[in-house]
């Protein structure tokens, strides 16, 4: 089969390799669509990954082609999404079904082979069956959608809250979609690209709900839109010291800060910022990954239900599509930022 294999930092090749065989409780998924995550770019060009060679790709969907001897016999031919985190099943969080906090997990696309290939081995327990009206492209975005929803559900939101989202990459924009769908009336979005303004408008938020941080004083704008109080809930979706500091500074007394963005570098708090947390009695919440318990209440089933009912339309965020053979162009585009992009999607098989 064809697969994009990372052999070392900056050594990323489309290889012809042996098609994998599923283990006893695994299935073989024929990949149809696979999204490039922002975290994939430093894996290829800067930091590498846990071991080489490795096939990247943790946001993907496809059709079950084959099953291991102990997997359910009715999987072949089914359209599926894939939860990429493979929990150990024995640690305390796993015993509580809080698999996203597993102490000793594996991960498709970073610790074992992932979805930038024609076929990938997947544990049967990581599959979610797709309704026919959910496209493979939408299903390849189940993972980032579930991450956005997990952060939303970690916050204690009220429909009357004013909610600010700092940072409008894929997760931030998906979070806007789900906040609106959840009935939050007052949403403020802070980005830095004209394309983000257009998407915010397409989502159904008014022009007055968006602020381009390049255009002036973001804090002043936010205070003007919150009667000088600050937002009741601030989601930090960037992962930079500057935005973390601003979310703390412009959260209302007694409010919540939800830290979503993966950090670019060390995060530090100045004394004055730390005092704001204390004196405003802010609730600081960390969030990571998403819940997948194979039960209706988990994040993935929540997302799938909203997508199947067309309450959210993640395909609106797909800015670029590349075939498997051309997938490296998507990596270079994201690395070099030669064009505005949101979600870059690999169409592995039509």
C-alpha cells in the first residue's frame, strides 16, 4: 500500500510498504479521508515523534476492510470514524472510564501508525459507526470536533453567559459552532485573519461578534462588549503566554478560564496576573483530548449526533483538499503559511 512515512525529522516520504494485518481484536480500516492537524507540522519538520519510521495521521475515517479473529464479524463494509487514543485500560483514569487521562496510552499517528495511508490497523474498541448522511470528510473531523466539545463541556456554561473564544484555528472555530448550537447567545470571537471573519459570519454570528487582534486593543474591545466586566467564560485556544495572560485579565470576577491551546513554549505568569486569579476568584480549567467511552453520553457520540442532524457543518472549515499523492503540499502550505487555511484535508480514496 501507499503511505506517508516519517523516517526522521524532515524525512517524510510517500512509500510503498506492506499492507498491515489486523491483530486479534483489531480491524483494518481502508482510509477515505484524513485531516492534517497543526500538531503534525512540528512532528515532521522540527521535533520528530516517539519512534521512527512512523505513519502520521490521527484525524481520519474510512471503511472496515478486514477484521481480526476476535473482532465482531459484522464490521467489514461499515463506514467508521476512529478515536485515536488507545488507553492502557488498567490505570485509575481508565478504570473510571476517563480514558483521555490514561497514564500509559498509545496513540494512532504519533506513537503507532496512523491514517496517512491507504490502510491502518485500529483496535475494534476505537471505532464509531457512521450514519450514511455523515460524510467521510466530516467524520475525519470528529476528533477535533470532540476536542472542542470536551472543552465546552468542561466549562459550566449558562445560556446567559458571555463567552469569549481567543484563537480561531480549527478548534476555536469548531468551538464557536458548538457554542452557538448549545444555545449560548452572547459569543465573542477573537482572531487574526480575514478568512476567520468570513467563517464567523458564515457560522451565523454577527459582524459585531468578531474582533481582529491586529486591528487594535483586544482588551478594550472586549470590555466595551461586556459592560466593562469581562467575559463570564474565556476559552484560550492559542497556547501562548500573551493570550493566556489576556484571558485571565479580561475574564469577569468569579468567571472561568478554559485552557485549550497546546503550548508553543514555556508558560509563565507574572505576579500581577497571578494576583488577578486570586482577587477575581477565577476558576482555571485545563482540558485535553475528548471522552470516548462507546456510550451515548461521551463527546464523540454527542458530536456525531449534532453532525448527523446537520446542527453543525464542519465541512465549512475545509479550505484545502489534496489527494494522497499530493498530501505533502498540504504540509508545506501549513508549515510555510503561503495561504490562509483552516482545515487541510487529505482525500485518501474517493
